[in-house]
């Protein structure tokens, strides 16, 4: 019970997901978690390492780490709105990595899924940028 309560409180505190904290290649936006002192460490590390690996051009590692962050979010018992938001950001980050590694179909799938979950400007930007880069 205490563990579940802690996860719920921790995810509630993740209200600041820095949207444009990292600007990746070709002006894609990578999202990171900031100011999450009470966030589950594994989630914060996976989420932020995903963006760092995309930025560092370690695309295979980025995909694996982003997938781990998405899996951790799916297991989360936090507020649904926050979990959906963070999942959409993790999908968008993974999409950038996949696109940069020439895995276009998987990248577009991630971008569209992220957009369906959260149609905000950052997620939309990455999808639109990918469509533009792929001439769709």
C-alpha cells in the first residue's frame, strides 16, 4: 500500500516535464523530466537517458531505454493524465531515435501513437517534422 501511494505521489509531482530541454538533430524536440526529486529513480533515469542517448546518436541504446521507460509507465499506478502525458513524451523521444536510425515506419508509429495520446505542440512538432523530412 505504501509503495503504491508513493508511486502515485511521485508521479503527481512530475508536472514539470521540460518540453524543449534538449533540441536534437534537425530541430526535433526531446523531452526530459526535471524537478522530480520524489519521482521513482528508475523512471526518471530511463526517461532522461533515452533523450541523452538520442542526442548522443546512440540510437539502438536510446530505443531500448525509451522502451524501458514506456514499460515502467505502463506499470505505473499514478494519475492517468500524467502517465499518458509522460508516455506520449517517451514515445515521441523514441520516435526521434528511430527516425535518426533510419527506422522510419517504427518512428512514425511512435509519433502517431504519441499524438493520439497527447496532441500538444511538442508531440505535434515532432510528428510534423518527421512527415516533412520523409516527404509525406
